[in-house]
C-alpha cells in the first residue's frame, strides 16, 4: 500500500499554520521557514535525522544498491596499481 506524505498540508489548508512567503517558496526555502517557525518540534529531525539519512544513502550508493537518487551510478571499482619496475 503506498504512503502519501502530506506534512503540514492540512494545517496550511485549514489556516492554522502560516505558509512561507512566496519568495521563499520560489527558491525552495519552505523548509527554512518551517524550521525557523517550528524549531522546537523540528530540531531533532533536522540535526540527527537528515545526516543519518544522508549517510545511509551514501552507503547504498557506494555499495551499488539501486535507489531513486543514485541508481545510475556504478559501484566504485578499485584502481589497479601499476607495478613499479626499476631498471
């Protein structure tokens, strides 16, 4: 069963939470407005959850496991060392 994340959409529609200004929306900075206005609720997610997600994503990419971000990136192959000959 698919899950649809709506975040604060219902609060915005109901008018209980303010939306970011249009200039922030056009630059993709709604997350910054929300972090500033709801810092007490979001700080743990932003400071611990996001870096953990990025580390797990990087581990998947380096292991060559497909995902939505880096499924086109091939796994990193070791570089063969050239044998040095003295002569």
